[in-house]
C-alpha cells in the first residue's frame, strides 16, 4: 500500500495586490499576503470606498382613501 501524500496547499490571489498566497493556517493575514494589504483593505471599508449598490423599492400607493 502506498503512503497517502498530503494535498498541496491551496493558492489564492491576494484581493488587494493579486500576489499568490498559500491558504494555510500559518498565514495569519489570509486571504491577504501581508499586514499592509490587510490594512489597505480595512481602510477602504472604513472610508466607504467599497459600496454595495442598492435600488430603491417602489413604495406601494396608499389605497385607504
């Protein structure tokens, strides 16, 4: 019987700079590559640079008259 080899770590791209990052428990900044990229992303959220667009729901007309 052959020994089972562990799967290679998953590699993702840093959402800030695009650098490849191994998704392992030892990477405390994952999914980011560094503290700098993690901080830049947090700053973008804090300054409302990231927004989720929403559309206004039409208000139902008042039929109580």
